[in-house]
C-alpha cells in the first residue's frame, strides 16, 4: 500500500470536513447580524452555533496535526514561508472563539455589542484568509530553487482574492441557511430571504471561479487525464442547485445539507486537481512539495494509519451524536434557559 497517497486523501478529507462544518458557524459569525434585529434575536443566532463551533474546529486542529505528522516538510514550509498570513488567521480564529464565549457573560448592551462586532470581523477575516490561502495553493506558490520567492501581499493576487470572495459567499449562504433552519421566528424568515437573494451571486461566482481555475491554474490536468474526477465539481454545482430548490420549498434542513455537500465537493475538486502536490510551484513544477518528496517514512505513515482507523470513527461518531442531539430548531424555552448567550 502506498501510504503517502493514502495520507494525501486523509489530508484532503480533513480540510474538506473543516470547511463544510466550520463554514456555517463562520458564516453565522460574520453575517448573522443581517438576520437579527435587537439583542434577543442576536442572542438566538449566537445560541444556534453554541454547541457546535468548538467541535467543528477539531477538524482544523486535526488537519494541521496530520500535515505536521504525515508531511513535515510541508508543515515546515508553510510556517516558514507564510507565517504572517497564518499568524493573522490564527488570531482571527482565536478572537472569533473568544467573542462567541464572552458575548453572553454580561448583560450590558455595550459589552454584547462589542463582542458581536468582534465575532463578525474576526469570522470574516478568517473566512477570507482561508479562501486566499487555498486559492494560492490551487494556483501554485512562487517556489524557486532557493525556496519561497513571494511576499505576504503577493498572496493577494486576483486569483487568491477571487477564491477568498467565493469562500465568503459560500459561507454566508451556508450560515444563513443554518439560521433559517435553527432559529425560530423572524430571524428564520429574514435568513431564508437573504439566502435566496445571495444564491444568485454565489452561483455566478462559482461558475466564474471554475472558468478562472481552468484558465489560470494547473488543476485541469488531473481532470483531463481522469475524467471521472469531473463528477466532483458537477456534484458541487448540483448541491448548490438542490439547496436553492429546497430553500424555495421551505425545507431549510435539506437546503442546509445540500449546501454542506456543495462545499465539500467544491473543496474535494480543488484537492483532486492538486494531486500529487501539496504545495505546488508555479515557477517550476519540479520544485513543489508533493506526496513523493515531503511525506514521512513509510513506517510512520503506516502507524498513523492504524491510529486514524481507531480514533477517526470516534470523532465522527461524536460529531454525529452532537448534531443529532441538537438537530431540532431552537425553541423559545431553550432560548430562555440559555445561560451562555
């Protein structure tokens, strides 16, 4: 068994799970105020992600740990070359978490408003940076014979910014669907109306980004050789279409799940196009970091595979249990009982 290839799949799946799961609470974080009017409704919106957001971030930690253990050269390169961007992303996620936890600690209106704004700004920055980061991975980094030849501001190229904008649009739509499903009353109605309007620019961005990716990156090479991979972006597009149909029918739970699938298949499309590279070079493909020149030893990867086989089902079972436990929309009684928000 080629364990390096197996771990590329694990790596891609972990990042995909993070985008699809944390995407809705990041979207709620920076766009939830659009669906809420007044402190009570904002409290309800924040309460809807309370049991989930920290569990969703487990996938980010796991993806980072898997990168460190399975592809140490990639991990070292990322934190050497892109340290300012990763530092900013880390602090955005920290402030997002602090804001979600601290907002309800005091009844003071100014206190709650400050942390609500902090959650919005930090969630937006984190979403944008995640999109820019993976847009640059899809495009390829300026890796030369002497290492990374780019700058922080060089990451803010048109393609990277387009990816960041698409991530923001996806997560906004995903988050509004979550509010429409989970929060009763007026916030649900506002969120469903906003999601319906947001779908059209999102669909246009998705189509334009697909064309841009085909023209400006090397992602298309794998799809041309392995045409069955084209099913992934087609399923992403189908997920978006189904979510819009279900939204129009008032089936917000199904619309949210279809949006979840769209984000997952979109991310998998990008990783499928990147293979076998993890940090591709746009200057010289031979200088990039791939599963062939950055993986840990076969023994290490084999041992890690057994660990994942034992513990990943536990993590998945826990996530499924939490979502099943809190699957019903919030009730008025639950909102009144909430002491956190």
